[in-house]
C-alpha cells in the first residue's frame, strides 16, 4: 500500500473516532460508567495513534494529487495547515487519554476523574479541528462540496441547456 492509499484509507478514523468519543463520554457520565469512560479514552488513544500515519502520508499524497486537473494548490495548503493543528490537538488529547486510562486502571480515582474530564474537553476541540481538516481535504478532489467555488456554479452553457430543457 503506497502513501496515497494509506492516507485515503486511514484519514477517516481519527475524524470519526474523535467525533464519536464525545457522545460516548457524555453517555458514560450520564450512566456513571467507568467502563464506558475507559472505552471513550481508548477510542481517543486509537485516534491519536492513527493520526500519525495519516499526517505523515499527507506530503506524499500532496505530491501525487497536486498535478491533477482541477486540484487547487490553495486548498491543499489550507488542508495541510489545518491538519498540523488537528494532529497536535489529537496528540495532546491522546496523551491525556492514555494517562487518564492508566490512572483509572491503577485506581487513582481523583487524578483519573480530572484527566477524563480534560480528555472530554480536549476531544470536543480535537473533533472540531479534525472535522474542519476533513472538510478541507474533501474539497481538494470534490469540487461539489466547495462553497462559493466556481466549480459549483453552473456555466453559461449549462444555463442555456437548462433553458432549452424547459
């Protein structure tokens, strides 16, 4: 599997895991379930681990797609900048989650409770940054999701064809 395939295959995991961890945490708090909190922490740890190869495969993926027709270099740069901050946020969230998980397993309840709450708050931020990064990445090859882009606006020829169809 080359870096482009790796990037495209793995990039969904950190996004989905970070987003899903938030309701999982909230449900765990509502149910007062340490097991569900541990699961939410493990989901975030997994997301952080997978973020590493996703981020590292980004540059080779850029090299492969920047030459393709319809690909915007500006969008690639915006995605790359957003990915950096999302990766840093996810790494911090993952480390806090790992420490919180270890403390929960060691029955250090006061410190674990604090770190679980911190992990939840960081997960909210990381999920937002991951979602933004994902949206920007999708726009690179999917002009139909670009907002305000000429690619989503009908051309004069399309407008004329629509008039003749009526």
